[in-house]
């Protein structure tokens, strides 16, 4: 008789556990993010372009040096007149068009050969 009661007792003990959900309860101690919906609906972020070429160019007349960093997409060039000097961002509206910046800066060409117009120095023909 004791043998028959044991399986019945086990079944009675396990019956309430069978009704439980098999998934564990997730507990989070952090407060809800107030910007969560704004971040989900935000447009994708465009990464800045990578450097395509970093060159020093010898320019004529005057045997001057110009340092330029050309970026992928052909819409941005960082131009320096001194190796560690301040950079000027020259931007092109479309790829293939001249790069320009306020103050009279203009660069036409690419990393191998370019015409650079600098304020106070005029037009320089440069080769990389």
C-alpha cells in the first residue's frame, strides 16, 4: 500500500509546478530610457568618410609645399600650408567638382596633380 501512495504523492506535489511558465521572469533594476522611442525612430547616422590619400605636394611658382588629405567620396579635402599647421576643410558640392572654402581657398584636381588657390598667394600648380 505504501508503494502505491508514493507515485500518487509525487504526482500531487508536481502538479502545481506543471502549470508554471517555463520562461524565467526578467527583472531589470534600471529605469526605463526616456529617449528609447526617439532613438528607435532616429534616421541612420552617416559615418565620416575615410582618408583616401594623404599627400604633400610641391607647387610652382615659388617651390611651395602644400599638404592635403583627400577623403573617399571625393567631396572633402583638408588642406594645410604647413606640415603641422591648421587644416582648412575644402568641400565640393558633387564628386569631380572643385573643392572650395570661405576666404578664397580652392583646389581643382586630385592627389597626383592639382591647382590650388590660396588667399594672398594666388594660384599654384602642384604635383604630388
